C-alpha cells in the first residue's frame, strides 16, 4: 500500500501545489489537505479538510484517515496584519499538531518546512550558513523566532517518538511567477526599495526544486535537517539589473515605514521588518542537501531571477536606473 499523507498549509500556493502534485504520485494512496483557510487554487485529487491545527480536529483527521506521513507547511511569516494571531498559529498550532501526532501510533514520518530565516539576519552573519550554525546575531522576535521555537518542538517530538522519521527543510525564499510570496511581490515593484549603503547577498529557491525536495522527503526516509536553496548567491544590485528595475535607496531608519507604504500604494502586502534582510542578506550552504539528502538543485539563483525577469513588464524607470545598479 502507498502512503497516506496529511499536508498542512494548503491555503498557500506552494502548499496547494505540493498537495496536488503528491496526489498524482504512484506510491501515495491518499492526500489530505488541511487549513483553516480554503485553498486559492484547485486541489484535484486531494481531500480538503477545513480545520484549525490548534483544535482537536487534527487528531481526529489523523485517526479517521489513517495518516502515516505528516508534511507541515503551515508555518509562515506575517505581512502587515497583526503579529499575535500569526505567532499563535505558527507556534501553538505546531505544538497541537505534534501532540496529535504523538498520540497517533500510525504516524511514521514527519516533514517540516522551515526556512533559512531561522539563522537570523545581522551584520555578524557568516557568508554561508551550515545546518549546525546558530544565529550569529541572535534572534529575539518575529518569524525567525517562531521558526526556532517550532524546530525546537519538532526535536522534542522526535525524542518522545524516536520511531518517527523526521526531516526538517530550511528553505530559501521561493521566487516564482506562479507562487505568491513576499519577495516575488517585492521584485514586481517598478523600483526595488533597498537600504542606503548596503548591497546584501541573496539566495533563492525555484518552485520546481522546492516541490521535488518536499516530494522526496515525503515518499522516502531522509531524516535530518537540510538547507535548501539554489546555488550561487547574488547581490541585490545584480538582481535589480537583471529584473530591469532601478534600486530605490532608502536610509535605514526610514526603510521600515516607507516600504509598507510603497506596498499599499502598489496593492501588495510588504512587512515592515524586511530591513535587516535588505541590509545583510543571507547565504545557505547546501552541501548536506547534495551529499546526504541526495538532491542537487536544478536552478541556480541567477537562473531563478532570469526566469522571473522574463515574466515582468519593464518598470517605468527601468532604463533610467538599471544601468546604474
């Protein structure tokens, strides 16, 4: 018999696409997609359950559907909305999901989609983070702190249920024309806001690589913690040139207030806490992904940006600012 997989976070584009892809896999019998919000894209072949992972419903779903594999994609950043409910869903939701998994004897595998943000962002960053490195500048708040807490709870679950194979995937931010993410919205702006005096190194992940790594972790036993990113970080100035966008250099003190305002004018949600990332950036070492997990990303960061650029209309200031970088 094939696997029965519960996928959380299917209201997000990547979660929905992954659940739909998994439903076509020959070694998967059933996919159950769970989220408190309905998916924005069609979930052909997936049994969708509208439920909150903070409630006892998730335990009932695990039992009734006889789930043996849980893929937790329900941890995400906040936009301009209130911070409290998102933190509660990220952290308390994960705690409740793990508690339900602990009580479900049929659960054999748990896959967590974490993020490179777990390493934090500061001037003390190393060029490339490996999986064993702690945040160099510390993490005290926001989405990165949620990730640290979530990963800690998952490790605790692993100690209580050593029979469950656990894979944690620390993914770089996905940039794709078909996946709605904060960075994709950011790079669609006519001019890209940047912090005056900084040119951060950035590294991204293509949707195809993200989906394939999630699929492999789901259908085969590949325990451990792995960075997942396209090789070859790029400077923000290089990214702006390839996107045919000028950089709008904003003094650091004003960046956190100006950027959300620009987003509202453009009709997109840009959080005000992007400043550290747009000052210092982040690089992920993917040696373990290649040598232990056994996957070589097919898309480099440069190729990801070039593919994304091909879908954009030139900004009104592109030819004025792109040559300057």
